[in-house]
C-alpha cells in the first residue's frame, strides 16, 4: 500500500462541501470509498479540495464530496456485512427507508447516513446535477468508465476520454449510479486503476476536475494545469477501444472458493476456452473463458461475488 493510502481513521461522511457563486447553480456530487479497499478516491478528493483552497479557485456551482463505507475504509475491507455497491436498487432503498435503523447491518448504517446526505443535497435549490463515483480494481489496468441514467451520463463519461463500458447494468444491479440514474441525474462511475497504485489517485484527481468542468461548477480557465490533468488520464487509454459492451459476468456463490490465475489485467484479450481461474474446494474446478473477448475486472481480492467480466467492442451508436 502506498504512503498516501495511510491515515484513513477518523473519516467523516462529508469530505467537502463548497457553495457556488450563485444560488441555484449546477451541483456536482462526487462519491468515494463505497468499497472499503478502494481508498484512492478519498485521497484524490482531499487533493482537489486542497487545491481549491490554496488557489482560491472560484466555483460557479456547488461541489459536494461524500465518503462511502467508512468502516470498510478504516479496516481496508471491501465490506463488513455486504457489498455496499449492490444495495441501491429502488426496492432496497425503499426497504431501507421503511426499516428500523436499530436492525441495520454495517453497510445499511453507512447507506442510511449517506442517503440522508444525498437527499438533503438534492433538496437544496440547484441546476443540473452531475454525479461521479470513484472506484478502483484489484487488478492492474487503465482507467475506464461505466454509466447509468439519462443520455447526458454518456456525455459526462465521454468528457473523461477513457474507455466506456456499456451494459454492466444488465449483469449487476443495485449500484449507486443506478440510484442516481433512477433519479434522472447524469451519473458516471470511473475505475481509476489498481486499488493501491499511486497512479490511481492521479487518475481520480484528474477525473474529478474534468467532471467539475463538465458540470459547469468550475470554468475551464480556472482549473490549474487542465491540459496536464487531461493528458494524465488519457495516457493509459492509448490504443484501447472507445467503448465495450459487457456480455458476461462470472458470478460467484457467497462461500465459493475462487482464485484467478496470476498475471491477468483489465483489457487483456482472451480466447474461448482459455483457462482464467480455478474454483471450488481445493481449487480443482477449471474456469475457462466462455467466449473470445476482452477480460475486465479479474478478481484478485478476497471479497466480492464477481470473478471477472467479459466484453466485446460495442456496436451501439454513440
């Protein structure tokens, strides 16, 4: 773990909340640490708020940043009781609102508090809303985005310039971007790189500034070293397809033993029948690629029910 990934004790839900120059301006909400083993977004947001304060960067709208799974971040655990990025479906959110807080598990307590902040932020007078959710992966690889919600989400993702994965919502549900998209807001998830790589913090920092620009919260001319921020984010995407369609999720059972073979990375090309992992007691079951495509998010961590995903070049119109 890199040195900047230390010091996550005493976290608060609100990492920062800055008003804009005028009431009713655009609102940009950035979330980080929904998975507790993904600290890079928290550190990137601290950098951005420090730069705004030191450089007296003017804001045209409101900028709010929220911390997700605080208990998980403090323990460097993806989750304590359940995956906090699988509990945001309409049904789960409605059930949480109607349930007794005294019966909450760890992630439900986190979600209830986070939901209260999101509700309050959205209740305040504002213009358009843009949401960015900062994530990272257990495997190495370049940054990429996932979207939900209205067509403007695609425009927000394209503004970042890295590969866009389409169709993930058809194989997994209950993500935070699903919740924000259901509310009709532009919403983008960015996977910035490997969980503890220093470059992942850099990628997230760039993504936050570019999203503030897209949202109209900070003017391009007021962003320090904007060209360098763009170049830093784009560097890892050179030669990669602009869009991929997710077509397969290798779903794991809650207690299933699973081990990816070493050496796989995001955006590796794999062929049908290629040995990717082993599972089962003693890892005697071979897990092979069901078809030829692009490997995404191979799991090299202990927790989580997603072994890996496969994608193909998208044929959807941009």
